[in-house]
C-alpha cells in the first residue's frame, strides 16, 4: 500500500525508485538484503516492509520480531554499509496509549521526545526495529506514522465502504485500521427497517488517520532534506475510529448508521492504544495535511 504510493511519488519528484517484493528481497534474510544493495547500488533506501497483523503477532512473536525488529536492522545495516541513508517507517503503537499532557494539563499528541512504552508484541517488535535502525547510522531516519489508508491495500476506509455496500442483509465483523488489516475494531450487523446499513465502531480509540498519498511524498522529502533521527509524520489532527467512520460516510455520501462500542466490547488478542495521536516537535519537519483532506484525496483516487 505505502510502497506503491512511494514509487509513484518518487517518479513525480524525478527519482527512479525500485520497489522490491518479499520474493525479490526478504528482509529477514541478511545475505539477501546485502546482495540487493550490492546489485542495485541505490542512493537511498526506504523500508516499508513490516509485519502488520497486530493480533497475529501475539501468537507469532518470533516471526513478528524477525520482520519488524531484525529485518529492519538488516536493511539499516546494509544501507549503512553501502554509505546511503535509510528511512524506516514505524508506528504509533510504540506508545502506551496513555495520553500525554501539556503544562496546563491538557491532552496533547505524542511527540518524538515522549518515551515509548508499547503494550503489544507488534508495538514491541516495531520499537526494536526503531532501535536497530537508529543504531546502524546517524544518517538514518525513523518515521512514525499511524492509521494508514491507501488505494493499494486493505484499510479501514475500504472496510467501512464495503460494509456499507453489503448493507443490512448480512452480519459479520472485521478488524481494520492504519498500517495493516487488523488495527482498529468494527463490526457490521443487521440494521433496523429502512435502507441504511449499520456498523458498530469503537469510540474510545483516538489517533491520526494518514493517507499514504500524503505520507509517500513526505518520505521522499525527508530523504531529499536529509532528515535523520526520529520524526512523526501523520495526518494532522486526531479523531476516534467511530468519528472517522462517520466522516467517511459523510464524504462518500453514503447513508450508514455508525453506532458506538467500546474496546472492551470489541475484544482483540492484542491491546490497542486508547490514545495515539501523533505530532512532530521538530522544526525541520513539515506537517502533513489534515486527515480529512487525506480522506478526500483517497476517495478521489480510488475512483480513478
């Protein structure tokens, strides 16, 4: 999802990007990664590969760490050995979900200097990857983003639109969200009499939805400006999954009732952060557009 938008964004910016599938370069294979860098001799690298099955990571800890931790390190070390910078994409799940507060006591987004405290295997594996990347070279950057949605992969927006299309005649459930297919919590159920579909979406998880169509060019820009270290790049603002669903249907002009449920009602094997809004405190970081603008861009792109 992100990788394909990255290739397109790079081409628009005048760069030649080579997108490698898992079959072409398995990042858990250090020798294969090293060989790819020696063969392609790139000027820079962006690692979009990740284990994104949050619940599956609880059952497959070794595999998740092999990709998100060791695999990230393999790419970062190969880039360092080749003398080129690497941008690694990470996640809001490295934080605990307890909302930080400013000096006035008001809730604020997480910034780069906030201490990570992941609660899930997925979050811990991603934090391990961050540490591997930053240790490999001072030129490398770790970009934390959140709640990704794009035209080339499973995501929360597409799931909402699908459930609305299925309408009142079916029952089912689906966990979706930014960065992978199982990040938030939703369910579909029969609606009352009338044409409107009905979905139930958690209202007690709040974050920053991010369109990959905005994130991808920002990653290219980070390389062009030689950003290094930790940086947060996510859709500006924050919203609950429930309110996000309502905005999806509003912008798509779809009649669908969005009911509120709690995370406890939508129990998942892996805990989700109740609060994971992201913002950058870095003066050299350019914020992404508002998440609502990203949604509008996505809805337009999926019709092309």
